[in-house]
C-alpha cells in the first residue's frame, strides 16, 4: 500500500468505472486492477465501494452484466457499457475535464 | 429507444429481479465477491506466497464481505414494487380476517360493476362496434332515402330492387353496391321444417367483408342474375354446426329454404353474420332468387324494373378518395334520376319537385341510423342508470370503509406514532380498496357473464355472438370500471384516515369521544337516496308508459286474434285455386269450436302494407294528401280483427267478384278526401280514370298500421273477392287468448293445405310485442336497477344509523335516566333516518325533474313530471328509510341506563 494513494473525490468513482468498462467487458476485479495499473497505483478503488457502485450503475442502465467464463475458466460476472452509459461517460468526462481545467486556471493565477 | 425510456425499463427489470428473484440475486452477489477474492489471492500467490497466506491477505484487503454485501443490497433500496407486494399482502390478510365485511363489499361492487359491464357490452354492440369481418368500416354505408310525403319528410332505409340497380347505375363515387335484406323462412321439410332468419344478399355483398368461406365458396354474380337467380345457398357456420354437425360433405346437397330447393355451395366463416338486422341468418340466398320467387308468386316477374315493392337496403362502399359529402350529393342525384325513371313508367308518382328525393350514406348498422328504434337510445339510458347504481354501490362501500377507518383509528394513530409516513399509510389504505375493487371487478364479470345473458336477450338480436368473458373490449372495460370503483371507494376514507389527529386518538379509549358525525358519510347517504329517487322515478315513468301502450286502442284487437299465413313452397296454383284455398281455410277455421270468426285479408299491421294507385273523381291532389294503404278483406274481416265500423256497413258475402264494386274507408281518409261531405256513396277508382267506380259503403275507425305513436289515417278496404283474391291470408278471432289456441288452429288448418305447402299461425300479440319492446325493456331495467339502488341505499342508511346508535349508547342511557321515554328515543333515531330520506327526495326529485326534458321522448303518453309517480317514489323512499332505521331505533329504546352508565 503506497503512501501516494489518493482519496477519490465524490462522484469520480462512477466516471472511472464507466471509462474502464468502455474498453470492453470486464469483471469487478479486473476493473479495480485496470484502474490501479493505469493510474500507476495512485488511484486505488476501495473494494467496499466498488461493488455497490457497479450495482448502482447497472440499475441506472449504464452498464449491463452478464455471467461468463474468466481466463482461468471460472464463472465471473462481466460488466459492459450500454449506449446510454456511453453518452453518460461522454458527459461526465467532459464535465470533469472542464472542471479540472477551470481548477488549474484558478490555481495558476497570480 | 429514448434514454429516459431505457432508464425506466432497466430500473423495472432490475427491481423485478430484486423482488421476485431474491435468492438468485443473493447467490449471484456471493459468487461475484468470492470470485474477486480468489483472483486477488491468485495474484498474491504468483508473487510467491503460500496459498493459505495469499487467501488470508486477499480477504483482509477486501474488507468485511457482509458489510459490502449490505451496501450493495442497499443500492437496491426498498423498491416501490416491494412496497406494493407488501401492501397487497397486508391488505389481503386484513380482508381475510373480516370475511363478512369483505364478502359484502365484493358483492356490492360486483353487482354495480356487473351491471355496467353487461350494459357496456350491449351499448358497444348496438352503437359503437362495426359488424364483424367488415372491411374498411369507415367507408361502408347503408343508404337512407328521404322524400316528402303527406307534407313532411319521411326517411326510410328500405327500397326496391329496381332502385338498387339505379343507384349502381347512376352513381360515380362508389366502389361497390350490394343488396341487404332478410326474411323468415321455413328451412327443411316435413317434421324438420323450422322458421329461421335467412339473409337475402347480392353476390357483391361478399366483397364487403374479409371472411373466407369455412367451406366451399360464396355465390357469384352469375348465380345472382336477373331475373331468376340460381337456387344456391351459403350456410352460416353456426347452422352448419347445429344442423349438419360440421360435416364437410354437405356441398352439393339440397336444402329447402322457403319455396326454393337450394343447392348448398358453401359455409360462411365462423362468427360471420353479415349485417344482422333481424337475427343471425341461418343461411344466405341470392337476392334475385328471392325477388323472382316473390314476384312470380304474385303473377308478374317485374321486381327489377318496377318500383312498387320495397324490401331491401342498399349497402355501398365509397371510393377511398371521395368525401362523404360528395357521396351524399352523388347519391341524391342518383335518387332523383331514379325517381324520374319511376315517374316515366308510373304516371301517378309524385313529381320530383314535390317529393324532393334525397339520399344519404348513413350508418351500416340500422340501429345507429335515422330509423333506429328507441331501443338503442334506451340502451344508453340504461347504461347511465347502471353507472348510477355503481356510484351508489361505491358510496356504500366508501361508507363501510369510513366506518372501518373509525374503528381502526387507534391502529392507524399507533402506526403514525411509530414513524410510518402519512403518504405511506395513504398508499396502503388505497391498495386495500383497489384490491377490493379488483375482486369486485372479478365478481362483476362473473355476474355479467351469467346474469347479463338476460339483458342481452332483451336488447340484442344477435345474441349468439355476444358474451363477456371472451370479449377483450368488455374485459378491458371491466378492468377500468374496477379501477375506478377502487379509487372512488378508497380515496376519501384513506385521506381521512391519514389526516387523523394523533394525540386524542391514542389517548382515548375506543368508545369515548369517537362518536362524531362525519360530514362525508352524511353527504354519501344523501347522494345515495337522491340517486335512488332518480332511478325510481324513471322506473315509475316507464311502468306507466308500458301500461299505457299496452292498453291503447290500436284500431283492432290484439289478444284474441291469430294471423295465418299461407306458404305454398313453390306449389304453383292457378289464381282461382289459390283463392279457393283461402276460402277453404276460412271455412275450416270456422268449424273449430274455439274460433269465433274467421276472414280473409292480405296485409298485417307492422309487417306488411299494401298500396294501389287510385283515383277519386273530382279530387286531383290525392298524392299530396299522403300515402294510402289498402287491405283486401272478406266478409267478417272487421268482426274478426275487431275494427269498428263507424258508419254504413262492413263487407258481406254479397260483395262478390260479380257483384257491385264497393269499398270501406277509414275515418281519417274520409275526413281528408271528402272534408265536410258524407263519404258514404262516394266513388273511388283503382289505377285508371276509365276504371269503374267503387262505391264507399262504410267508414271504419283509424288503425295503427306502422307506428304505435301515430295513426295510419289513410287506410281503405276493398272486398277480397273483388281485388287480388289469390293473395289472401287468414285472420281468426278465438274465444279468449289466441296464443293458447294457436297450435290447435294450426293442426286443423294444416289438413287443408295441399302437398308440401304449410300454414304458419302467428298470434297478433307476437307481432305487436316487438313494437312495445322499448317500453318493456325500460320498465324492466329501471325497475330492477331502481330496486337494487333502493336496497343498497337502505343498507347504507341502516349501517350508518346502527353504527351511530352503537356509538351513542351512553348518551341515550343518560337521556333515559333523565326521563326520556322509549318513544322519545325512537323518535330521535327514526327522525335521523327520515331526515336523510327527505333531503334525498328533494335533491333526487329536482334531478329527475330537470332530466324530464330528455326522457320525455322515450315515454308513451305519460308526462315526465307525473305527480303521482313522484309522490309514490317519495313514499317508497320514506318507507325504506323508516324500515332501515326501525331496527336501530328499537335497539336504542331498549338501552338499559344502568348498563350504559356503569360501563363508563
């Protein structure tokens, strides 16, 4: 467990999950691994919130779940982005970019 | 799919799984989390840890599995679906715990909903739905013809075959035209012969429908060609099943239909009834075959090129791009051309300028057109009445629920105090009443299915096709009615319960302080009695109408008279033999002991009318006076049917073919043709001015020929032997009720008939009764529903007053202790019940009074404001109120002050 681990700001977890799933069907463990790897272990998703979040997104209809066989032939639940999930991802990503851009502008002033 | 819809669907799918597949969802979650931990462990193992250590670390890293599962489950939340299921279970448990209450509510709602479901089915069939299998119903019409006669517009849907040909020939806006008619015929021979409705249609008729024959084929234009047509028949599916057991090898077999021996060429599609004006036909025959049969029996086959025999309706289909207005203009134009054509061959036809013939493309179903009988309008009224009955039923149930809500005040207050939200409580109580509504709906459908058969037979001619359970439209209506009933009964009590003040309800005992007059309940009671008054006034009006129409003098007697029709069945008799046959029948009838008198005559009121072109020397405006009808009658005719001779004499046996030519005219005709003069001794001529004079020898009373509401004033009589003696049928007057002797007479007369020919004997009552049907239906239905309403209102009043007395036991005890006598107490309670009744009478009476303008046209010589009826209804309601409050009043008077006060 590295010390550079950051707490996720409110609402970003959904964005990260949507993004991860947008790359292809993925099970819960793979999603958390993928996010950790890509963020160079800076972003670590608390296991306690991953599954509630996945189920919440499924309920909203942004992702769908399907049972399939994993690499080592075990039964695993694969999540996949839906069409409305894709537009949601687009919207949230845009909002995030403009927010961070705005925040940097403010931080860089003076 | 729009996003929001997608969201909603996904939500619903997810919720359904969460509620109904709880176990599966739990297992899935377990599997999912276990898989995660195993993956994590595998990763750790890859770094060199022993497997049990990897497992342990993975588990620690993951955190509390149960907590995560809880959090995940929370995402599901408690869904509305789960709440609904929970509320339904709770409501069902509550209803099961009170079987008497539940049963009475379901019965009450079931009666109310059942009445409405049954009436909807009838109104739908009479007024809304298109005939089964009809293609493009919006473009298909029946032609209605209007012309001026007797100075006013007369509209009729029936016309001549020649006119049908004219419409086909002279119009440009139509896709197709067809002949539509029906008649009763004896089907089969010997013992099997049975009178059944037969559809008489042109070959083009079949093209109006999308219905493939179940067997064989329909007839073609070459089998329906002028003049003779071909003796072929298409059976209805039901008749095929009933008579032949659905046997496929009936094609090519023969079936005697009336006078024609027809070859069976096909069976119509199942459920196909054409456009059934007079019952579902057993079979269909070509129009030309029928026209040929009837006109050849009359001696001249001219049905297709003359205009004196109207028997058919014209069915048309507009071209797709033609407006209704354009079609109507086209039809009127064609009718004028046809009128001119008629005038060209029959010079005494009224000129076009005077008759102003007009034609419109109207509704296919006769009962929806301008000539509809009052039955259709009456059905709407009865449907309205059924709605009122349902409202009364709902008011009763609402009252019961209110009373129950009072008993449940503490339970409800407790639940509120424990933190149940008022909205939640409201939803829960409403669920209960919706459940009651649904159960009532099921009971209603059952009631409509079994009890409604009686209603349907009153209103509908094609009963065979009716039914509730298999009819989707009616079932949808039943569902809607149940929902509305549930809401109506539930909303007010649920709102009131939710509004209850907490503290006092919790504090007090069940008895103390709970008696309070509920304004809502009072209002419901008053409404109930007002609506009962409304319905009972309607019942009174219709019963009086029925009585009046039954006892009205028609210009002939009904009950003692039999009409005997000769059916020769293709037997071709020379004119003099046919005339002799009728004479022999009269003689045979006279020898039957039960028969008082018998005579010959041709036409029957309400069934057929005859008219002849005739001339009165010195009167040239005869046609402008109106349409004259004629009866060819033998001696004794007037005695036999009971038409009174007012002046001069009736016909005698001396008025033979070779005797002096004579006539009898009606009083109305005498007044119209020879105003201010003595009609006796005047001269009328038939057909041509060169014809000899027929001298008027008598004046008879006016008769009701075609309508119960209007006299046919212009009627005259010629001696049977002097005009068409070969067309005579027989009228018989029996001692006492004629229908009792019909079979005796039929057997006796049948012996006279040669070969396969036969007589049908019809009591006059059976001919007149259908004309009085609307008043009979009105009286029956209003009485039944009115009584139902009164019963419901009385039960409602009883339950409220009894409840009030139970709640006021203490107060009454105090009154008695202070010296009030039993009569004072009874007066107190009875007065309460009577007050409701009086207010109800005033309101209901006012409502009935203001509705009288609309109900007036449906009545028969009774004022819709008849004071006797209003008075009787008021008394009935007062009596019901007295009865309903008498039991609680007696109970109140028996209150023992000791017991009542000690219980405090």
